[in-house]
C-alpha cells in the first residue's frame, strides 16, 4: 500500500469515527468501543485521530457533548441534570466540572448569560 492510499484509508476511518461520535455521543462511548467498530487498536486509533484531527478522540467526544449541551442550555428550560444525561453524562457533578473546566463557566452561568 502506498503512503497516499494509506492516507486515504486513514481519512475514511477518521470520517467514520467522527460519524460514530456524532450519532452516539449521548451513549456510553469510549476509545475502546470506537476502536472495535473501526477494527483498529485503541492506541493506533488514538494516534491516528490526534494526527488527523489535531485533538485527542476523548477531547473530541467531550467537546461534541459540550457543544450539544450548550445548544440545549440556550434552547429551553430543560433541567441541567436532564441535559447532562441527554449528552452522555450519567454523573451530574462530573458534567458540571467538565463543563466549567472546558467552557469557563458553569452550565447554569452559561444559560443565564447566554454565552
């Protein structure tokens, strides 16, 4: 296989991984489960994803979930704990900490100030 053909295959795999994350972010997905779906080892998938996308797969999943959470926070009166569960966080406290660490404000502050 030439480098070019390998690069094309890698891009196909990354597109598949992004699709999996987009369709299943609200479920309990992990590097391991995604790697199994695309027939790669978790370590190689992790390396490839970071190389192609520029962020780790775990960070990408987190950011996808938080982007969906931000949309939900601004689009209605759904309870924050329900939003956390809807975007894949069963632990509300963990969702709050993750949101604040990545977005800079708590989910409640985000909703209040419409950042």
